[in-house]
């Protein structure tokens, strides 16, 4: 599709309290999904969409995140010595993936605050935001379409997923107008984590955004909202209602597979769904899974 956007921002500074105690000394983005940490899937997705410049927003316990995308010379030498080319390639895959940059968030004051930390690095150009604990199945690409819509409409774009109304209180919800593309909507308003009764629709914002740089000016004056955190959704709400100055907001509706690895049940589902289709695991895993499922009520 060809896009000029090259920068991806990956916020990974949250406390991951839903995953305690696993996240006591390790970021949730490093939890393995089959045999790769969740964050590697996210960086791979950015690179597959042509975004080779990746800025990760990190917090406490950041070392393992940085180390994962850096060289580990002793291990490389050992595998080389053993002639274990297959494992060496796995080690090198994350090292050579992208042009990685890091910035600290300090206190985790909210997703909007984390994105604002990217201002210096991003400058005055559109950029993508990919949440570090949200995996989009690579068989169902989403970012290409979002980059295309951002460029052709000169707007900001969020990814939307249709969820059960009972789940909308976990997300930002969008009020929308349809466009002539069934997968694209114009967003007229956004509410962070509404009750089912207050939700303007059951279209939930998921962790992919392609934003115009005006978002930084908006975030600079965005007050803490839900949970006393500076919410990206609140900044996008302001942009949705000021299209003349900020370019407005559109949504791309995602109909594929997506896993919120910050949620325990979704994390387990991600591992099972990705593992059963892996060439190296399916023959062992599928028969066992069938047998095991038959023992459940
Ligand atoms: P979440 O709300 O899922 O992260 O934020 P959390 O606060 O770590 O989760 P729990 O509820 O305590 O388990 C979505 C994404 O935004 C990042 C998180 O790391 C995650 O990738 N984030 C959130 C930040 O980088 N900084 C923040 O201040 C908040």
C-alpha cells in the first residue's frame, strides 16, 4: 500500500496488576506466548507494516525488555560453537528486528501520558501506537489498512472491535457514523470504560492507533480521567469533535483474531490458539487437547 509513516510507539510501562505476582519483577509484555514474549509479536507486527523505527515506553523493570532486543554475546557464541543454527536464528531474530529506541515514563500516569513521552522522538509527523500487551494475529493484518486510511483521509485512526455489550465497560467505546467503506467509520465521540447503559455502541477501541501529531498538543492539556489516569481516549474524544484543527478521528473495524495478553483468560487462549497451528507443536498438542476437552463437563 506504500505509506510514509515509519515510526511506531509501543507503551509498555503499565504495572500489569491483573497478572500479579508474575509481574512483580517482570513487565507483563515479557510473558511468553508459546515461546516468544508478547512484546516480540507486537514489534514484528510493526515491522511487517513497514514501521522499522520503534520507540518503546518503559517503566520500572525495563531491563528485560531492552535486553530482549539486544545482543547476548555469550549465548550467541555458545550456540555458534555447538553449531546450533536453528536456535541461534531464534536468538538473533529479535536483535535484528527493528531500530529500537527507549524512553522512560517515570510514573505510570496513564496511556495518554505514556504516548506523550514519545513527543520528542516522533516530532511533527503521523505515527502508530501499538499496545505492548495486545497481540493481533499475523494471519489477520490490520495495521496496513489503518496506515492507508490515515494517509488518504489525513486523519487519526483507531482500531475498533465489536464486543459483547457486557464487555464494553472494559474498553473505550465509540459513537460512529458509517462511511461508504463497511470497514471504516467516522468517530463522533468516545467514552472511556462506559457502563453498558451509557455506551454509545458496542464498538470498542483496541490497542492499535495511527495518530496525527496534533495528539501531543491535546495530551498536554488532557486532565486525568477514569482511574485518575491521563487517558488517550479522552484526548481522542477532543480530536473527534475538533476535525478542523486536529483532523478528526476515524475507526477501522477489525474482524480478525486478537488477544489481550494482559488478561489472564485471554492470555491462555492466545497460547492455545497460536500453538495448535504451529507446525512444530500441532501434532503433539491437538490430540491431547481433544482428550483433555472431553474430560471437561
Ligand atoms: P493497561 O491498562 O492494560 O495496563 O494499559 P496496566 O495498567 O499495566 O494493566 P493492569 O490493569 O494493571 O493489569 C494498556 C497498555 O498501556 C501501557 C501498558 O503497559 C499496556 O501496554 N501503559 C498503561 C503505559 O505504558 N503506561 C501507563 O501509565 C498505563
